[in-house]
């Protein structure tokens, strides 16, 4: 008996260890196996010079191509998700199914409308054959309704005559004064609340917790940019605005971001005409571990939690 119990415990331990090992391997794959991505973005002039052709293709691969995601846009937007050799999601199929459902609903609505029209015609034919007693009863009911309407009209005229006898000038002046005073009170209360919130927000912005939180947030963004920025970015961008000054400002902004982007990206400003044409190729990889580490550093920061509490109190 004891040997059977030990054998059962041994089998249970083996199964538990296998499940635990599978979970550990799965977590390590999710955190440390990178998601590799590649994208192409093209903007060009259409034939005839009317409008622009915009095309974009993005592909992401994970775990030795076991999971593949394709995103494309040209005339329509399409997303496909594949697991190994099987397509588990495709927006093109979803759109076809949606169009089919709309067609079925339209057919059902047309059939229902036709049936309602036929029923209305039958009711109209049956109503023409009703006895004359119904018509007499309807006339009597109409006569009673007319008499009640006359009585209510006379009561309303009497009430209007009484209200007209009241001094109109006093009612109008008092109503206007009360409306003006109420508007002034409401406006003053809103200004007071806005001023109090602005003072609290200024104090929060200058507090030590906010300063340290901003510093930590900057470090986190630099960390993510360092480990997640594209490893390859090349192509060309040709742009120009109607105002040459705006083109110059855009070029100055690009000069600030130049150390971040790849030097292989060619930028050609046009100061004479308005133009936009580009072909950008991008490639890189992302690991979930970097985002998890950044999120944990923000979550366990006492300064960040204190700032969030102060923001909620506002």
C-alpha cells in the first residue's frame, strides 16, 4: 500500500515539475525572446498629379517565425495573424463575413416590409366592410371629445386672463435681476475653483516628488529608446511647404533629432514648392523585458505613487 502511495506521489511530482518547467520556459520566451519587425512606408504622386499614393507594409516575427503578424495598407487596411502555418485572424475574412451578414439582414428587412404591406392591405380591405354602427359610435365619441376640448379651452382662456391681469413690469424686472445675479455668482464660483486648482497644480509641479518623478521618467524613456530604437532606418524624405520658413523650421527640428535617427536616412528639403515624397525602410527588434523593467521601476517608486495620489486629489 505504501509503495502505491509513493508511486502516485512520484508521478504527481513529475507532472508538477514538468508543468512548472513549461511555465518557466514560456515566461522566459515571452520576456527575453525578441520580437523582430520590418516595415516599408511609401508616399508618391499619383498619375496625373492628383493626390498621393500611400502604401505601408509591416511585418513582426516572434519565436523563430512561430508567430507572424502582417499589417498592410494601400487601398484598404488589412491585418493577418498566423501561428506556424495556420491563419488565426484575418480582417479580409472578417470584412467578407460582415458584408454577407449585411446582405442577409437587408433581405430579411425587405421580406418583413413586404409582409407588413400585405397585412396592411388586408386590414384596409376588412375595414371597408365594417358595419355602420361603428361609424355612429365613432361620431358620438368625437362629439364628446369636442365638448371636452371646448371646456378645457374656456378654462385656459380664463387662466390666461388672470395671469394677464398681473403686473407684467414687476415680473420682468425681478426675473432679469435674479438671472443676472445668478450668472455672476456662478461665474465667480468657477473662477475661484479654477484659481485654487491652478495654485495646487503649481505647487505639485514644483514639489520634490514631482522633480524626482520627472527625472525618473526621463531615465526610463532614454532606457527604452536605447534598447528599442530601430537598428536600421534608411530611405529618403523629400518635403516642402508653401512657406519656405516652415520648411526651414522642419529642417531645424530634424537636425535636433538627427543623432537619434540613422544617418542613412536622406532628407531633401524643397524651399521652392510644396512637395511630399518618401520611402522609408525600418528594421529592429523589441524585448518585453525592457518594458517590464521600466514599468516596475515606475510602479515601485514612492515619488511616482505620491504624485499620482496628489493628482487624484486635484
